[in-house]
C-alpha cells in the first residue's frame, strides 16, 4: 500500500511549511505550492528533498490546472488537500482600492475554491480537505474587514461541502489560527516597528499570554488529516490560545 499523498497550497513558509515537514515525518508524500520566488527557493533548500515544491499562483486557474496534472502524473491520487494559501491586507475601509480588494478575493477565496474543484477528481474516497480560515472570520479585528470577509467566505463553504462530499466519505474541516507568529504581518507591508508593536499588543490580549507557533497549528492540521479524526467533518477548529484578540 502506497503512502498517503498531501497537497498543501501556500506551503513554502509559515503554517504550510511546518505542516509539510510534519506530514512528511509521518510518512506522507507531500507537494507544496507557493508563488514567491524567495520563499520557494528557501523552501527548496530547507524542506526534505522528497517534498515536491511547485510554483503556482493561487489567482491563476492555469497554474492550478498545471499542478493538478503534475500530481496526476506523479502520484495518481490525493488523500489530503490543505488549502492554506492566503494573503493579509490590513487597512481601514476608506483606504481600500479595487485592486487590493480583488487581490484578496482572488487569492483567499476564488483560488482555494477552484483548487478544490480541480483536484477533487484526484481526491481519494475517505480523504480529507482542510481550509485555513483564521480567527478574524469570527471575531472583529480593526482594519481586517476584507481579509476577514474572504476567510469567512471559506468558512461558509465548509458545512455545505461536508454534506456534499459525505457520500464519498471525504471530510471537510477548517482550522482557524489565532495570534500565530508566521511572518504574515511583514507580508502585509507593515514596517518592522509596527510589526513588533502589533505582535506585542496581540500577545497581551491572548489568555495564554503568547503568540502561537506554526508547528502548533500543523499538529491540528495533521490530526484533521488523519484517520483519528474520522468522525469529524463540517467543523472549524479554533487554535488561538483562548481567544481574546480583536476585542
């Protein structure tokens, strides 16, 4: 019997990369995608050589088709789909322009939906689909309106997909990280001093008194991917140190 196969979008850094390393250590064949040349190059050096690293822009359905075909040719099927790719653009409503709005929708929602659609024929019966949502989808975060809305759109998919795919015993769940130190604030364009201030202020509002780690989120994803979570579907697992952020 061949090892299970997992595709992780947004898998070249942060939570995706930590999950790739963990699943590989547990015997999975792993494919990760990313679109930033720097993080792709770093991942190729840092990840075990057995992990396949592919360049794919979540906004591009052509890229998604190419990744799907490569998985078909290399592995024939998928057992786990971790839809983790996403971007953050923190700003007040008045500061949003159409291009930024569209970018968030295309990466965080449209890209993940069509990745699922296109890879679904490869997904084995009894497989697992996991979305990264984020605590902002259910708790208010100043400046996070559109980012949270796109993640909330993913969250609204989960119950319906869980019902739709249940005849194939495919489980569909979400994981919602709270305050996790993944480096994503830097990707949002904040200067270093603002990043540090944001991280400190956020950690101070978490009951456990600290930011989480990518590795801690990866453990939850690995659980949802496994047969140990065989009776869990349609759920959103919050991993946020007790919550309290955005209050």
